[in-house]
C-alpha cells in the first residue's frame, strides 16, 4: 500500500471479501466504510467518500461470498468476474443518484434495478 496505484479495485474487493468472511456482511459494512472514509480524509479528499457506494459494494461482495464455498480470494474473483468491474454499480444506480448528497452521506436504494442481495431477501 505504499502507493495508491498499487491499491486498486481488486485490492479493495479482497479486503472487503476478507472483512465479510471474518465479521459478516453487516459488520463489514461499517468496518470497510469506516476504513475508506478515514483513508479519504487522510489523503485530503474526504469529499470522495460515498456511503451508499461503499455499502452497496460490501453488500454485493457479501451476497456472492455467502453463495461461494471457496476460501481463496482468487477463486472467488474467478467465480464472480462481474465484481471486478469498477462500474458494476451502474447496473443498479444512475450516476446522478450515486453522485448526490444523499448517497455521499448515507444509504440510498438502487434506482435502476434491484440489487442481488435485495432480490435474495437482504
């Protein structure tokens, strides 16, 4: 993590997957979101934090992790390649919705399509 270039989307997913596996999805939402928010503040860019986006990613990873029997992140990523797409949330949210003040500060429901974790009952 010496440089931001080395800590990209896949690394965020791996940390999220580890948090979900260790603490469960509900606790991982708080843990991951807090970590991202603190990192953004430390980097001098607190405005880049998005609460709804962070929660949605943890929920997506949690949903897929709950259906995966693997204990290896690379195998998990191979099973769920859509998670490697940084723009995956665009399937569920309009960009204007995620860019809004409500999404930056709290949860907003997807406005384009129900998410997989909602379809599965939470």
